[in-house]
C-alpha cells in the first residue's frame, strides 16, 4: 500500500537528523538552520520533494533516493549537500557549499546556479541543462555526463571523466579534460590554457578554442571545423586529425595524423623525444 504523502510547510528544522529516513514527504518553504547546528537533516530519505526551502546546515541529503528540489537555496555553510544519492532532480536551485554533489547516480539539473569547489566528483549519469557552474576540479572522475547550455568558470574541470557529451556551452577553464576519455564537445567555446592533455578519443566539433599549448599528449584526437585563437605550441606529442578554420599560431612536434588550417604561423620540430610523422597543411601554401 502506497504511503500517503506528508506535507510540511513553513517549518524550521535545526536539530541533528531532523527528518531522518523521511519517506514520501513534501517540504514547502521550510528552513534548515539554527543554533542547534544539526547535520544530516534528510539522510536516508525516500521520495522527498523540497520546494522553495532554505538550507544552512551541513550534509542535508545523504543516501537519499528519489529526491527533487525546486527553487531551493543551499548556502555556503551547507557543506557536502548531496552525497551517495540515487535519482536526483534539481530545478532552479542555488548550490553554494563546497563539495555539493558527490558519488551520486541519475542526476538531472536544470536552471541551477552553482558556486561549489570540488563539485560533482565521481558521479554517474548526470544531465546539466542551462546551468551556471563555478568550481575547481569539477566533475572529477565522473562518467556519463550530458551538458547543454552550460556556463562554466573555474580551473581543472572534467579531469579523468569518461563518456561525456557537451553542446552549446562556454567553458572558461584551465587544464580541462586532462586524462578524459570518450568526450565529444560541439558548438562550444573552450577558453583556457593546457586544454585536454593526455586525453583519449576527445572530439571537438565547431568549437572555438583559446589558450596556450592546447591538446598535447592526446590519443585519438579529432577537431572538426574548429577555430583556434591565441593557440601556440599546439598538439605536441599528439595523434590528431584536425580541420581548423582560420589560423593556428604554432604547432609543435605533432606525433601523427594530419593538421589542416587556413594558415599556420610556425611548424616546430624541436628535439622530439618521439618520432614525428604528422602531415601539417596550411591551405595558404605552407605545409610540412
């Protein structure tokens, strides 16, 4: 027999495990705060809905299943807010505490504003749509990420990720996609130094790439109809097939494959440790 949903409105919870193992519960305009400084308010919850709630205490959602939060605010004091959860929907929420999402499966985010260092570690099956994220080391070691309309700012993003698809997004980030595998990015801006080092099967389609020394030590790298701005010393020790519109400042010691651009400022082969067998072609006549 299905349990009737319990509705709590305009209440305050400050004590430890205030709603531990709550099931089939709806919280509306409730506040989790107070001098009690209680942790883990909704730990081990099942079928939890939170609407327009305010969270100012640590660890509110741990080991929850079937969780939906709509127009909720999680402050900077709301540390490690969502860990070990299954089946999470976050809509129009503000997540401001460190380590806001970790080791969760089946996460759907839409219209959220995230300011959370170390966000999204070791998660599986994550969808991010029309969200803004500020973080360092975001999505470390996560798998199965789908992002569209993502506005990201912060260093060291998407490292050691696998099976990622990103579209129509803007990433302002340094050292992104290091050691990433099976990643495709389309119609996006990737702005930052040292993009994609040590990646495997990274594909960039109709992307704008900015920053020094991009895409080095890659395996199975593909660029399709991309532009590169301020990119020097690109593709060092990489296996790459690249079709670039416009110019590349310089390429260096490309290991294998083919790089084609309208023009290439410099083609450098300087003390290569590994054999250099790539074909470098400038459409305006310069090649090697």
